[in-house]
């Protein structure tokens, strides 16, 4: 009799989860973006949100939670109710920040349910368009000639732009100073104002400035050249080191404990949204490629592999929390 009651409870529980998945969403879904408004990742999130809303059949609202290079947003979402109504546009930034700051009140592997990878974008080495420096080799020579007099900007300690710049300085044995800003949108004003002489923003941020004639791209940190900047060589081409291949990836995460039926619906809707040809072209024009996981489990395994990779890169570049 007890076994029969237990079996009945399981069936009722599964039915409840299934019903929740069918009813979801019954109110607006909040997509939390850890980056400043106007930057590449923010622009992409705002392009993605309407497509996700169409696929889910309910409104999706973008909310920017900037601070501590992605930690603030991650902590907010980690503590949100696990009902599928608060999602994080997670990325390698949260992986890196947890490595640098173990006391952060979230863990990318246990505080969230990974839904799917969505995009991949390399860092791009840029200088001002009117800079006398025309190539990455020329920049290397200029820094070597004036050690400690060249600054590079980033959106904060541990961001893709910071690690890319630190990798460049470390591998080429250069004395360059890191200037961390509050977000990637501040990098270009820093270049224009002369506070920094070069930077490695991700392609979603860099390419629009290059296309607008404000910046000159000297190299890209991808395995192959970007379709949006086909004339710009990869840093691996120029310097021959595999460690110059660094992609900034993004994905959707939900708080740990979110029901499997809701995760399944989010996974299917996110994939459907990114299958839209117009959205994919908008991403590509900005230097970002759509990359999708085959399952939430595959995304979780990818994240674990990325953690090991970024530990190595952080140690190589000597990046430390400030």
C-alpha cells in the first residue's frame, strides 16, 4: 500500500512539473544582462529578447545589472526564485570571476542550470583609427621602446579584454599598464581621451567602432579570421601561439532548482530564437557568431572544460583580483 502511495506521489509530481512547463510563462520573463547598456553583449541581448519572447509566447524584459565584472548580476540571479522568470545572460566572465574571487556568492556550476550556449566572439586588438601604429607588431615594438608608458583598457578586472591584454603583455614580455573601466562601453572614450593607447574589447563591441571609422583593428583572438573583418589577421597568425585563441562566449542560465520542464521549454525557445536568419546576420555583422548547444547537459560539460582552460590563462597572464 505504501509503495502504491509513493508511486502515485511520483506520478502526481511529474504531472505537476509537466503542467508547469505548459503554463510557463504566464508573466514577463526577466533577462538579466551583466554588462552596461550600449555594449556589444547588451545590444545582442536586446536583439535576442524579442525573438525569445516570440518563441516562448510571452514578454521578455532585459535588465542591466552592472558591477564587479558580472558578479553582481550573477548573485542576483543565483538568489532569484527558481521558476524560470529570472534568467542570466551568463558568460565566461562569471567563470573567470569565480576563479579570481572564490568568495563571490555564486558558483557557475552549482548556482545555475545551464540552458544553452548562444554565442561566441573573440577579443579584437584595436587602436584609434588615426594612430600611427598600423599593426600588432608595430604596437609590440612601440611598447617595448617605451616600457610602462602604454596603457590598455578593459571593462573590468577579469573580463575578456583584460585577460587578452594581459596575455599579449605576458607572451610578448611587454610592460603595459591595465586600466579597468566599469564596462566595455567606456573603452572607446578612454582611447579617444588618451587614457589608454590600445585595447582588446570583444568583437561585438569592437567591430561597430571599426566599421564607423573610429578604431583600427590590428588582430583578432580567434582560431580563424572574422567574416566581419576578413582583412585583419588573427593573433595566432601573427605570433604563432595557441594561447592567443580566446573566445568570449555567452549563454542562458536559470537559477538552480528550476523545474526540468521549464528548462526544456527555455532550451527549445532559445534555440528557435537563434535560428532566425535576421538575428544571426545581425550577430555576424557585429563580429559575433551564433553557437548553440545540443542540450543543457552539453552546455554544462562545456562550462567545466572552460573553467580548466581559464585557470591556465589566468595563471599565465598573472591576472589577480584587485
